[in-house]
C-alpha cells in the first residue's frame, strides 16, 4: 500500500486514523434456522428418522448390508439431532425433490 500511494502520503496517514476510530464488536448469537413444516404435528427429529427408515426398508437389502446401513444411519441421525439440524436437512430434502 505504501508503494501504491507513495505520491500521496496523507492517504496512508488518513487510512490509519480511520482504522483507529473503528470499533466493531460482533456478538456471537445462536444460530436461527427455519422450521420445516410437517403436516402431522410431529417432532422434526422423529420425522426425519421415520423418512430415513422407510426409505431404507424400500431398498430391500440383504440382512447383513441392511444392518450395516442401519448402524450408520443411527450414527448420522444422532449427530443431526445433537447439532439440531433436522429441520435443515428436511428443507434441503424438499429442494432436492
């Protein structure tokens, strides 16, 4: 910046003066996400679990593979519930559809 404005040194001085006067404090807020509209008044965590398991059953997998998928799905659903993103995933599902 010094080389760029070498012909007008007061610009550098003024930039520093403005920077010294700036004071910005950004408060950390809770993440606010939209709520997925479920026709039946059911918890979004339960609803996403129901959808996932219904679709898993439709795949008609062999028992060994089904159990493997089931274990993984339970882990993933646990994480989604823990970070409170069920509504987010349901909304994304709507976009994808």
